[in-house]
């Protein structure tokens, strides 16, 4: 019987390659996770490699509705409910909630800017855009977000009053 080490590298282990490919976890793709195919995401989630999972989490946090997040969702739809799938599902939920909260806060800051620029009081501004004062206060807190059409209306009102104030100051 010939020793396996005396065979050339390309022949060594060729006979049991199919067995080995099933037993050995897939090699780690060094490209950014965002460029991985869904099959690679699935293989990574089924592996026990914490470093790869962390790379996927970083990609999800970077873009909660991006390609990687959508691929993870797709994999989770058919995945067995094992530990990492629950954790990844939680990462998706929390990251998206965090993004939404940040976006609401950003809208609130923009509404504040429009209000300040107009020079109007909160109640007057709310009245002139056609919403109750309580609802406008919720926009300022960021607990509610106005519709896009209402943002346009607020911008126009702010522009109009800022222009009037600027003309008054020139006179």
C-alpha cells in the first residue's frame, strides 16, 4: 500500500474529496459580505464561525434594508430555528427599529428648523399647515412623522414667512 504522502498534491485525497467537502465547512469568502451570494450567506449562518456571523451583523447594521439584510431574511424564512437564526432575526428587528428612530429624530430636527426659520409660534405654524397643535407637537418630538406632502407644505410656509421677515428687515 502506497503512503498518501508519496502521491502528488493534486491526487492526494482526490478519492475522498466528495466526503471531505461535506465534512469541512466552506472556506470564508474574503470579499465584503455585501457581495456574497445567498448560498454563501446560508452556508455562513449554518457554520459555527462567530467571526463570519459578526461580519454579517456589521453588514446588516450598516444597511438594515440592504442586500445582505434581505439575503439573511430569505435564509431565515427557510432556516431551522437554531440559535444563530434567532439571533440574526433579532439583529434585523433591532437594527431596523434603531434606523426608524433615528429617521424620526432627523425629521423632527428638520421640522424644528422649518418652524424656527418661519418665525411663527408652534400653534400658528400648526394652524397654517392644517394640523392640530397636539399633532404638530408630536412631529416636533419625533414620536410621529408627517406625510411627505405635509413636509412640502411646511417647507413652503417656512420659505414664505422667512422671505417676508427678510424683506421687513431690509426696509
